[in-house]
């Protein structure tokens, strides 16, 4: 093994041990059963539910997180941090938390003295994640941060450091970790039913037609790669059980340059993993696409659709698989709460979000350099 291969394999092992096995107990014998047993243990004695405040009351909070909090076993919707106090008061009436638990963004520090709030879920635009997560940590509250973790690796590092200083937990909202279709992908990668999964491909694309913060570089950090392409990155890292060592990428010509004048419209990239594993991936704001495919020497698995909140479907070389739908966001929040109550580490820590941001930075660098092979920076 030459020096480069030795370095790549060593890093791959470190990244996998740190990021991929934190949830081994959760994933080992069936995630739903494991989490159910842990929730039962965590709620012994009738302890109060852990209070969660949402920071940012946009579409995702309105359509998914608010309703999901009604389905959690360990959490309760306890407050809101928002630009508009009037909106926050409307949510307090809808969800039954007190009006005193509504804060504007510039008053985040006031949550420090409020015992109702244990966790703050940061759901603001990507470019504000670092600022907001650090403020929450400094107020002594645990943090769940929406994906992508931040706009840069440097911001991710600052968030991790702030949470460590404050002795609070930090988790990234990778809800698909708790979906049975993706849990099956994890199992196949780990147990090698189809052999090692070496040929990977995936796409997450959708049609984006309007001006919004998602295409403003300062707030979004990029276009579809940051928004939804990150799901392909997550799936590939789990299927390969490693962090890629290098990428090559190209941005396709824009069909609507007047709209996508700050970010990419379509981007394609290849990830190289140790052991000859590769993933061909793409993400666009100008077409549809929602799948992940993994091929081993003894079989294959295809998730299609692969990344939605519901309605995922899986086929394998042995035939289709059927899983009961699960409330992804509710399971995600309950699992993080269980981590707080039991003291175990979250299977989706800030370090994982940071590693994925390092991949994204390498992809953008490669595309900017005309597709030059670019190594992924190690932690």
C-alpha cells in the first residue's frame, strides 16, 4: 500500500468509526424496535417531556416539524423563535405553548433562563445556521440544526466548538437515518448481503421557478447541491461506509441565467471512495430526479423515490421491499431527546455535518476548476 492509499484508508476508517457506528445499537436489530425500547426506558418514572423550540417558522416548520412534534413520545412543542412576534403568538395559540415562550431572533439569549426550553431546532436559512446555533449553545440549550449544517467547513467547526464549550449536544437533522428504506441500505452495506456496494449512483433534483433565499448565495451557500444534492452525498457515504477521498465535478450550462445568477442550476459530480467504490451523482433545479442505486457483486438495491418525507420505495435484485411508513421527523427528534436523557451520542452529530460540508466544498472547487480531481479535506 502506497503512502496515499494508506492515508486514504486510515482517514476512511476514522470517519466511519466516528460517524457511522454511533448509531449501531439503534440500527442493529431494527431501528423501530430499538428506539421503542429506548424510549420506554427513557420515560420510566413519568419524567416530563423535553421542551423543544423551533427557531424559524417557515414552510418546513409549518408543514413538517410542528405537526411532527405532536407525534413525538419524548418531546413537547415549548416555544418559538421567529422574525415576527405576531406569527409566534399565532403558533402559541395553535400548539398550546405560553406566549412568554415566543422570542424574536435578536432575543435568543433570553431563553437561557427559561426552564421550559431544552432543545432549539434551528430552521433558519443555511447562511444563518452558524450564527443561530452558536447563540443557542451560548444560552445553554441543546441544538438540532437543519441541513446543510452551514455554508462552510469553518462555520461547522465554529458550531461544534461552541457546543463543546457549552457542554450541550449538537445534531444535524438527517431524518432519513430513521426511515426504514435507508435503514435497509445501511444494513446491506454493513452486513454485505450483496457483497460490498461498490457502484453507486444517485440524483435529487426538482424544478425551482421563483426568487427566494435558496438561490441567494449569502443565505443558501449554493444551489441544488446544498439544498437537495446533499441527500445523495449522505446516502453514498453510508453505502460506502466511508468519506470520499476525492471528487470531480462540472456545472452544466444554465438555461435560466437570469434566475440562477448567484448559484448553480445543475451540477454533476463523481465521488471516489477507498477500495475502488465510486458514486455518480447529480442535482438540479431544472429537472426531476429522486433515486439512489447501489450495486454489489451479488445484488443491488434501488430507492426510488429515495429522499422524500414519505412515500419512499425500495426494489432489490431479490424483488421489491415494503416498509410501513414512519414519521421521520418525529423519530429524529425523539432519538435526539433520548440521547440527552440517556447520555449516549447522537448517530448524526455535528462532525458528520462538517464532513459532508467538506465534500460539498470539494465539489464546488472541482467545478470551478473545470472538473479537476479535488481531494476532500480531512478533519
